[in-house]
């Protein structure tokens, strides 16, 4: 299997370590830190050296006793199959071990059918071609190819005593070759993990063996099937390609479908948590104000203040529900649009005028627009909703005050709307996710800024469905600038 970290820091993108796959969910890379790399070297270096010696010995053996063209053709076919399988590993649903490379089927089959020299060459070229194509670091390529060579050689040597034409010999050789490859993979992977994490080798080996047992039996059965068909005729073995491709495609489809279902379930839970939290504050305010108003000794000023609280919080509740319903309609593609020529500057000016009446102290609102702008093709209500959401975000994320500028300008064949603030800004790693559903910049309310995480998602969906695009430029601590373009009439 090889080291997860040395073989691949992105385990879903396959490679040697993904054959019998990965038993741990923890994303680990021994090359992530110099100390961990140094601890792994006592395992990495011997594997690389033995692999180098093995591939040299295999090449010398093949040169000394050149195989006939029929053997070369068979090895080439198995090499092609192994390379393709290594490049496109499969997720096995229900087994928490990451992805599984079917390349081992072809490599072990080569070892059982032709011998260890041919298997070593196929293993070496398979891993070298795939890892170099992925532009892996040199030390990873060396380790992975070395491990594949070692495992392929041992598989060929283990199967050699049972080589024959009888069904028992074929099945026995295939099982021994598969087990040999698997054990080499597990032993070296466990050794690297134990060295890197400073854990006991036997405990790591036991954990890996128990969690990869099912993929091993799947691979062993495929090896037996392929070799039995190959023994009848290499051309008959092509029959197995159809079912394998079908199973592979179905497994990928099933895995993607289940991943989407899990994501939907996560979003559902997150939605319930966010909405519950956001509804609690205005409901508490309304409930408290209503209880106070029930007292007869409340004077006129206090009564007016409480009624204003009820009005403000009721409006906040309405906006929360509107956002939730709008996001639901957009996600289900049930939102309707009435695109017509409208004065975009006029819509933006109306939004700014409405916001000035409830602008917090310390904030300054400025509207800038050129005269004589052409009409924009948009839905008036949807454009207003986008501007209101961006304006409220600018106000909400400017707790220390400052200036908020709304600008409407011409940008080629489009009209550009810009909302710029001098607030807390957005960290670079957050900027690519802020338009996702339920993504909030301050989920733990450390800055006292709440929200459902739906506003920017709604803005993006509305702008895109009106034929425009939206983006953000921001620097943490220096404010944010949200811009979107809509096509001119």
C-alpha cells in the first residue's frame, strides 16, 4: 500500500497507498514536517534501495532471457490496464479506507502468469508513470515505485512454486501472490506510520490489516478471475473488462450520490442550527417587550421604545424567513425572474435612501453614480434584494464605523454595482467560500456578528441568473469591496 503521506498528500487522488486503501480518516503526511520526514527515512531509504536493486535485476534477467513477442504483448496489455487503474482509483462505499486502486489486479496477474521480472517492470512503470504525471516530489516517486517493485517481486516469487495449468495451481498461485503483495504493502505502510507517529509497529499493523481485509478479498477474487480467464486465452480475459468497467462506473456514481446525500444532511443540520440561533434573539426581544407592555405603569416614552423594538425585531424575523424561502426557491430552481429594462442607478439610489434612515452611529453612507447611464436588463425586485443584502452586510461588518460607498458605473457592455466598506474585511482563505450556503465569517459569534449565511449565496444566485457575475476584493482589517455586473439593454 505504501505510505499515505509519502505516496500522496491528497489521498483521494490515488496511487500506491490507495490500493488496499486507507484505514484512517486523519489526513496525515510524514513530509509535512521535517522531523516526521527524518523519522520515516529508516523505512523509506531501504525500500527505495531494494526497489532499485530489484528493478535492475529484473531488467538484467529479461535481457539475458528475452521473452517472446506473445509474452511482451501480454505484459504490455497488463501494464496498460494497471496504469489506467492506478490513475483512476475507486472509492469503496461502506469501507472507511479511502480509495482503492485496481492496478494490483494486473500487477499480481503478471507475477502469477509470467514471473517476478515481468511483474517488477510492470509495477515500476505503473507507479512511475502515474506519479510523474501527477508531478509528485521525487522522494515520493522513488518510495512508491520501490514499494511496488518489492511487492511485485515477492508476489511473483510466492506464486512461482504453484505455477501450472490446473485450476488448483492457478487459484493457489493467485491467492499466494495477492497475499504476498498485500503483506508487503501493509508491513511497510505500518512501519512508516509507526515511525512517523511514534506508535508501536504491531498495533499499527494490526489496525491496518483489520481495516483493509475487505478490499484485500475483493482484489484477490479479481486476480483469480483474471488469471483463470487468461489461462484459457488472453483474448477471453477481455470479457472481464466489461463487468469491471460497469462496476467501477457504478461504484463512482454510488459514491458521489452518497456524498451528496451526506452533504445535504450536513446542510440540513446546519440550517436548523443557524435558523434556530438567529430566530432566538428577535423572538426573545419581542417576547420581552410584549411582557413589559402588559404593565399599566409604562409611560409613553418607554411604550414607544418598546413598540419600536417589536417593529424592528418583527422586520428582522420577516427578513430571516424571506432569506430562507428565497434560498430554498433558488436551490430548487423555482424562483421566477421578470427581466426588463430598468434604471439601475435609480434602484441603487432608492436602496441607499432607505438605509440612511436606520444607519448606525459612526457610519457614513455615500452614493456615487454617473449621469446618462443606459438601462440595465434585470429584475427590479431581485436587483434591489441583492443591493439590500450587500448593504446590510457592509453595515453589519463595520462595527467600528467608517464610510460605506455604493457606486454605479459603466463597465463595457455591463453596468457595475459596487458596495465598498471600511470594516473588518475577509481573510484570504475565506473569500472563496463566502458565497456558499450557510457559510458565515463569524460562526461562533466571537465578534458579535450573526447571520444565517444565506445572504451572499442569494446574491450570487440572483446575479448569475440575471446574466451577471459577482466577486469580492478584500483584505482583512481593511474593509471589503463587493462588485457585480449586469448586462446593459
